[in-house]
C-alpha cells in the first residue's frame, strides 16, 4: 500500500473508492432503494420470508438466461432468440415427460443437449457464413416461436405431473430432523458462505499485494467483510424463517460459480474479454475468434434451455406464451449489471444484481397491483437510465 494511501483518512478513502467504482456501487444502491420503496409501499410485505423465496424462484430463469447473455454481449454479439428457445425447450421437456413417459432427469438432459445444438446451428451461421448475429437470432426468434406453437398446437397447455421436475422451481432443500423454529441447514450454509467469502477475499487481497496492486486499507477491508457477512446472514435468516433455500437458488448459484470461474480464471475467459475489447487484436494475438464465438452461442442457448426448464417447472406446465420478452429481461439484466455497450466489460456476479433489480421491480409492482402496461414503462425507464449512466461514466474515465 502506498504511503499516500496510508495518510488518507478513512472517510476520504471511502469517497475515493466509491467514485472509482461508481458503476458497480450504483447497482447495489439502486437495488436497496427499490427494495426499501416496495417495503414501505407494501407495509413490509415485500420483505416477508415467503415473498423473498417467491422472488428467488421468479428470478431463477431470468438469472441463468442473463448469465448466458452476458457472455454473448461481452463479445459484442447478441441473441434475440433466447426467449422462444427457452419456451420451445420447456415444451419439449413437457412433451417428453407426459406423452412419451421419459424420466424427468433424462428429459432435462435431452433438452439441455437440444439447447447446445440450437446454439451450434446459430453460431455456425454467424461464424461460418458471416450472417450477422442480430439477423440470425431475429430469424431464430420467429422460428422457435413457430416451433413452440406447433409443438403445443394439438394439446394446448400441458400440465406436468412429475414431482421431481416441478420441485426444481418450487421446492426447497431438505432440513435436518431437529425440532427448531427455523431451517437449520439454511443457517449452516449461510455460515459456510460467509467463511468462504472471507477466505476468498483475503486470498485475493494477498495476491494483489504480492504483485504490488493497490488495495483498500485494512479498516475499510474489514468493514466490507463485516457488511457482506451481515447481508448474507440476514438473507439466510429470512429464508430460514420460511422453508429454507429454494432449489432454484442452488441451481443459479452453481451456474454462477461455473461461469464466474470460467471468465476470471481460464484462458477461455481471457479470450472472451479480449475479443470484446478488440476482435482484430485478439485474432492477431492467436485467439481463434470463430471458435470462441461459437462457444458463446452454444453457451447462451444452453442457458436458454435451462431457463426454459426452470420456467416450465415454476408453472408446472408448458404454455404457448412461454418465452415472450424473456430476452428483454435478460438483456436488461446484463446491461444494468454493468456489461459495456461497446463490449469487453462485464461480470456475471454483477449480472445477478441486475436480475434482482429487474425482478424486484416486477415483484414489487405486482404486489402493489400496478397494471402490466405501466410495469413495462417503468422497466424501460430504469433500463435506459442504467445504460445512459454507464456510457457517461465510461466517457469520463
């Protein structure tokens, strides 16, 4: 740590840190403000344990879709088809389980493989034939919307009786057989998460110090760790007072860990950021841009298939309207989460915050009984403010 930094007061250091990372902190501030607003307007109903669990289950399919979308946006492409890919994949899962009596876990595996094949098809159009991603996926939106309608044309809405499948977005992790007024396993997991978070942050801090990168002072670091720990335990306690951690949160958590590791710790992740920053320079440095782009399309379609599974599980049925505007929520979540419009910048951890912002707005306005038309207007305003803020802050830098 530099002598100058040591001489700075904690207050000045905190102000400087906020100014430097204003784009990231703004998301958290916005989320806190939204939650506080709806808590007041619903007389505390928004923060009730049942509603928080419901919010997590509602946000699950958007979260995994937004994680996949983040990768494709970082390399300055886009996938407009993911909404109806999700709807179509959910319908395929329902048909396999109800019409052909396929085991739910086998059906899930088949649908995930279908998602990869869809991504391969669209990715090859972009990388091999040179069709722009916007055109390819816009055509895909029409195609998969048609396939969704065709697949449900004879039966209409399909009710899914498979308990294991439906539990993915409606079930909760089991608890220990103890007589307690709260979900014990949830609190144990919360404590483990806090310890893991503190360990990883200390390790990251030491690595930065080892290579002489600038880090915050020890008091500020301790305050941050305490604040994050309190937030984690408050969330866990809220869930523990209801039925514990939803399986949706577990699935999203696993996907988040995998993608976060891939983007930050692997050669592939560095290639993705490199292509987003400058595709020509990345090509000259030895990165196979076409292969990485193909991976990104397979990745986003895989996440679309998983989103379709979660959404169908949530409704316990496949419907012809599934997938409508899913891509809009995913794109908005990614940009609100800090993905740069120009590409090359974005973190999946921040994308989750962006998802919570979008879904908290939806959940809160539903609790208040606000008409869906006004909900779209509000989300559109929040979206454009986030992007405008991102553009202006990056210009200043």
